[in-house]
C-alpha cells in the first residue's frame, strides 16, 4: 500500500511536485501519466525515499519515507528512468552485487537471479558482460534487479521503453503476475495502451500537480463525458434520420451510421432498438464507441492547459 | 507466446522487511565493503586505470633508479658526495606520489562518472546509507593507487638498497614517506568527492580537480625542500595537518555525498540572480526589519544567535590559548623574560607614559582601527579556505602571547594593575569585536564540512556569508572603531592615572 498527502518537492525555488496526494491499494497497479518534466520521476524518488519531501508525507508499505527511509528502500524494487547498469560486469555478477546489498543469502540470490533471468528469456545471458546486451535486454536486466529481493512494492519508471513487442509483453505479463501476487505497483509510462491494460487506477500529473486520479472509467466519464453509442444500418436511413435526430443526442452521422451520446445505455438502448425494429429500420449493430486512454489523457491535459491559460489571463488582467 | 508460457513461474516469498538497520560501525563497514569490492574489481577491468597504474608502479621506480644513478655519478664527479644523502630520500616520495595521483582520476570517475552515466541511481535506491556508499566508494578510489604507490616505493627502495648505492634509509624516513603518501591519497580522494558533488560532468570535475592536484604537487615540493634542508621533523607536522585536512574533507564529503545533493543538481550553471537575491534577503533579514533599529533587533540579533557556535569555539580557544601561554612560561624557563632583558630597554614606566603620545607617534585612531580591521578581514578570508581553522588560530594566537607575557615574573614587578589598565579599556570593545568577527567567519568556513540539512550547501554558504557581512558591518566594525578611539584617547590616561597612583 502506498499513500501520500500534500507531497511537495522544491529545488532551489523550483516546485517540481506540488501538494500531491494519492492512495494506491495493496495488490493494485497505479499508472502515473504526464508529459516529460511533469514531476513523475521526482514523485517516484520521494516514494522510494531517495529524495526527502520539502513538505507533506508519504508512507510506503506502512513505512514513513523520511523516518524509515532505509526500510522503505529495502521494501521497494525500483526500476529507474535510466537503467544505469555496470557495463563491465557480467549479468550474474551484477545481480549478485545487488543481492549482497539486500543481504540475500548466497543460494537464494543465485536461485532468484536464475529464475528471474529465465522468466525474461535471459537465462543464456547470465555470464555475458552487460555491455554486450541490447537495449531491451538491459531494460529487462534492470527489471530483474528491481525484483531480485522480492519486494512487496515496485516502482517502475518506463518499464517497457526500448523493448521489442515480445519483450514488452513478457514484462507486462510479469507485472500482472506480480499484481496477482498482491504486490503494489506504480508505473510511469508514455505508452497509454499499456497503462490502460495494466492499471487499476490512473493518475495524470502536470507541472508537478496531480490533475486527475481515478479508474479509467471514472476519468473517461469525467473528462470525455457520457458513453457514445454507434448504430450501423443495413441501408441508408432516409426518412428515419429526422426523428432519430430529434430523439437522440447525435454527435456524428453518416449515410448508414449514427453516433449518439447517452447517459444510461442500459435503459435507453433496448427502447431505442425496439422502436427502430418496429419502424422497420434494418439495424446491423448497436455498440459503444470505446474511449481510449489517449482520448481521455489528451482531454485532461487540454482542460488543464485551458485552465492555466485562463488563470494567467485573469492574472494579467 | 511459447516464451511466456514456458517460462518458469517465479518463486515468490512472502514480502518481508528483513533488511537490518545499521547501528554500528562494523555493519557500516561491511556494507561499504560490498561497494568497495565491486568498484575495485571494476577498476581492475578498466585498462584506462590499470595501464597508468602499472606503468607508474613498475616502470617509474626503475626510471627513478636510473636517474638516481645519473645524479649520484654527477655529484661524485663534481665532488659533491654529501649531496647524495640529501638527494636520495626525495625520490621515494615522488615515486609514491605519481601512482596516488591516479586516485584522483578514479575518485572523479567513481563519483561524478557514475553520476554522469546515471548508474548511481539504482545504487541510491538500495537500503545502503549515504555514509556506507561514501565510505565504500572512497576506499575503492584509494586502495588500488595506494597499493601501487606502496609497491612502487618498495621497488625503488629495494633497487636502492640492493643496487649500486647500497643505501640504507632510516626507518623513520620510510614510515614518514608511507604515512605522508597515504594521507595525501586520502586528501585527494576526499577532496575530489567535494569537487564532484558540485558538478554533473567529468569534464567539469576534471577542470575543478586542478584545485586539488596543484596544491598537492606544491606540498610535495615543500616536503622535498624540507628534506633537502634536513628538517625532517617538520614532516610530522605536515602529516598532522594532512590528517586534520583528511578528517575535515571526509566529514565534508560525507555530508555532501547524499542522495538529495546528487539527484537534486542537474546542471552546472551559475545562477547569479538567484545568488544575489539570497544574499540580499539574508542581509535584509526578517520582514519586520523596516528601519535601522528594527534591523538590529530582528536581523542582526538573529545572525548573532545563528553564529553562536562559532563564537563559542573562538571564545573557548581564546581562553585556552591564554591559559596555554601562561602555562608555557612555567614549562619553558628558557623563554622567561629576565629583569635584565627589561632593563636593557628604555625604562618600562617611560614606555607606559608614551601611551599618552600615541597619536603624535603616528599610531592614531585611523591606524589602530585600520590594523585591527585588516586582521579581522584577513582572518575572515582565510577562514573560508581553511574550514574556519585560521580564523580561530589568528583570533586566539595573540591571547597565547598575552598569556605568556602576563605570566612573566617581571610583570608582577611592573604591577598587574598597570598592565591591565593598558589593556582592558579598549579590550572591552575589541575582544567582543574579535569574537564576533572570528566566530561568524568560523561558522562560514566550517559550514561546508557540515551544511544544514534543510537547504543546499551553496545557499547555506551564501546566507552565512551575508550574516558575516552583516555582523562585521553592524557590530564588529563599530566596536573596533570605538576600541581604537578608546585606545588612543582613554587608555593612556587611565595608564597614567594608575602609574600616578
């Protein structure tokens, strides 16, 4: 479990993270989205007790990030923005080094290193120098390092960046597996499809402020509005089009299709379908137009942009 | 697909927090050595480090041996055989110095190089404490070059002992060279941590490294001169000074090598505007300070409070030196002033009566004030470069001399009331000025070894510097001015009155 309240970090007068509060339930995945320089990495660094908050507090796995900093760092696995590997070392030596730091007994650190390397398809690379690894292999090795001490909390900064689709899938599967194993995970990513697939809750941070936080459905409802339904017809509508426009909140239409917004599809759709069939309109499909996280995210960022602009204009006026 | 399905399932233990908290030095050292082992192994795999170390360890001693023979032959040919004994001790130290100069490169590489490659952050996210990381990396930077230096010195000495010279160096000399080499290596490494903490690129840190390598090279030259002049006992004092520098730099490095400083700094830029704003805001002080009186009340008093540790240290040193000066008179009878020494001078009473004519003798208010101010500013400036050591030393040294003089038996003949009358009236103003000025300078100099946790080193330094300016201008300088006026116009009269009575 991760909780934070009023978390703020100021560097020489620059507010990197501003009054951020969040709660991530144990065994869930929280995706942190936001433009570059928004404050994601600084937040992660505060939650891993690498940086001390200027104001506010945070608890990771029940431990205070300031008071119990060493214990917090022992209980989290961190995949940093830059994998930062020691290129002259062999993968086995590298993992052994981190295993020692976490005081894992020799047999356990070997077992875990081998199992994790095999999990990510790197079993044959144990005795190869890290410098010889491809970008994706390095990223996976960094992930193995983060998971080596079996931490209950994982903070993953861009876990699948620089990976080929197959490797990325391996990593996503591992994240889901860890989630099922009641691990708490925060991940930052620019890959919105990945965030939508993995995350239970999503937070959007911009200019240091958490501007949105919720499940995908909640965010979608709040920022993109009511669900949009699409009906497709077997033939052009002609006469039926007029009453449909009157009855429905149409947002777009074509010759043989129509999209409309509805607050309650469960109530509205069966009635609509019945009326269309009784009117002899040949309906092929009636389905919801799915909102993508990209649409929601862009909407959130645009709204915040507009708000900021308005505030600035207000100030100038 | 197959890869994912066939991959073995992870054996996951129940999440535990088994990492032990470190509460003792042994644990700290054990954890530090995990880092050291890795770093040393890494260094041994880096040909850029190993080739110079190898060459300097093996080739340079042999080259030095060849040079020694050439010089020895030259001295013999020119009838200057005694010069051989003076010259021989020089080279072992230089042979040892070359490999340890590599420690600077390793230290910059291990600290700032890792920061530049971003490989430090995974390490910072482990439970290792800042101190464990710092000790681990410091040892890693010191051990290979130091081993190389010892081997180099050994090879060279072996060549001298068993070669044509058949030279038998004194054990004390060998110990001095080994200890000086070790202390110098530590100064370079701990100094480089300080340098690298202020930069984000190896390029910038290499440029700043000249601040370390140049003074160290000069020190080796000074040590050489000391050896040539056969004043080897001075080398022990240099060793003591190096150990003090080691301790201060280690403390400073340990304070600067922290997660906050390492990750907070992203660019090596000079933000003069920001610095100026900090300086001005600290000079102005509290927002309630609107006029001169409220400025004294809210701003100057706060600066005094913030500098009280420095002032306490200076006060303690003054008293300690005064007492030490007095004790020295008893322990060193040879230093005692005899009545004859005093009578060889013009009459003592005559000396005191001349106080009245100080201003006519050219020692006017401006002279005395100027002299005291120069000393105070000098002490403050030196404090910046000596971690506050010189401000304490300069402030208290005079009191050592004073204690020595006051304890002279001859003083009782003059009468303590006269002596005190010649000192106290202006000392009431000048001593507090000295304590305040030297105290705030000590705070400024020592700050870098232990900066406050709630702000960056540079900001804390600027604020302490502003406090120093504030206290010098608002308190010390006015007190010195009053003291100078009193010394010229009041003290002599009191002395005359005392003599008259």
